[in-house]
């Protein structure tokens, strides 16, 4: 009897010891920091930028799955999901929220947390947006990259004007769901258009069906050319844009080369993958202990002008040699 009891007690003690083992082992390996990358694109439109982000993390000494966990939140144009998503990330106290290429996501993150580091990539002035106190000394929990959208917008419109000099009536398409970018575009494009003596008509689209309707409107209203605002959802629908623009013979200018790679006419803008890489380098520095408050807001220095000659020919545009020489890439 006594022997059995002893055996049982020893067995329970052993069990207790066994149960304690994994806990001790786990305690020695701290949980990996969680970095959340939030963007307005669809998952399939995000392969390249996710790769660029991982590259930047690697440069800073972080490898996904080894010493950092990366969560990807692709909104596919559903910007109304941002408040609840950001509230969830704040509640979970993730290590860093990275929002390169999405001003609306950066502002949504800033609205829910003053402590979790935010690494943004915005086209507008980060001080005016209220993201930082100053460019040199951000002072709060956010820092990142400014990709100078206003200057870039004026240059893009100028290049489109050189490509189609007879175009006077220019349609501008924005996504009203992406409020901050839409507002900035509707401020910057008319200003640049006035300087060139061009007229502007504004069109809105937040869904695939609305993109179709916008093209029907601009054809009906005899727009000579189209400027498409930078927007994650629009990038996800880039094939639809290229198809409709070619079908209707509309010369269209975009902010991102990905549009031109699938048949868009031309793009001029920031080297977006490089901006994601830079944001990830900053993310890695923050994981190592750097404070966003002390990391100055960087300015994009890499811009690219891409022309698709095949598309130009299809819609009857003769691309001047000067523009071909100016382009960083000409797609035949």
C-alpha cells in the first residue's frame, strides 16, 4: 500500500517536472517581435513590395520567421477596415506598425496609439499631417519617408503634356475611400494644370464597377487624357486600367511603374520598392532600440519615368525621341 502511494507521488512529481521543462525552455527564447505591414493593395499586387520590405529587414539584421514575425494586412481598397484593424494592433501591443505608401493607414495608426512605433511612407508633408513635430526630430512615436508627391505630380503632368501636347482637357481619377491621398491629388493636380494651361475634370472610383463607369464618363465628356491618383486599390486593378485605357484610346499617366508593366502608357513617381526597403531598414533599427522620435524623416531620392511604347503605338501616339531618352525604362 505504502509502496504504491510512494510510487504515485514520485510519478506526479516527475510529471510536474516534465510539465515545467517546456515552460523553462520557452522562457529562454523570448517571443519574436511582431511587425505589421499595412497597405491598401490586394495580396497579389503586393508580392514585389513585400519582397522589398523583407530585403530591408534583412539589411537591418532581421529575418522573417527567425528573429521577427511579419504580419501582412492587405486591405484591397477596403479602407473602412482601418480603424478596427489599428485598434486591434494597438490592443495586441505589436512591436512596429509599418504603413509605407498609405497615408490613410499612417493616420489611422497615429489615431490609436502614441506609444507603438509607426514607420510611414507618405506623399504629403508629415508635419502638416500631424504625424511628426519636425522632419529632423520627429519627437513622437512615428517616423518614415516622404516621397514628395506634390513635386512628383507636377512633373508627371508635365511629362504627359509633352507626350500628348494637343491634350487640353485632363480627367483626374481619385479613390474617395483613400481620403488623404484623394485630397492631396485634388490640390496638387489642378495647381500643376493651371501652370500648363490645362483644364481638369474630376472623377471618383472605389470599386471595379466605378472604374468602368469613370472611363465611360471621360469618353462621353471628351477628356483628352487621364491622370490616375496613386492608390493601393488602383494598383490592384492595374490590368483593368490598362485594358480600358487602350480600348478607349485614352492616354493615361500613373504614379507607379507597375501600371506600365501591364500595359499602362506611362508612369512617373517614386521607386516604390526602394521606399518599402527604406521603411523596413528603419523598422529594423527600431526593433534594435532606436526611438522613432530621434530618426529623421527621410526623403525619397529615387524616381523613375517609364514609358510603354507598345501601348503608345496601339493608341496612335508617337513618342518623341527626347522623351524616350529621358525615360529610365522604355517597354517595347
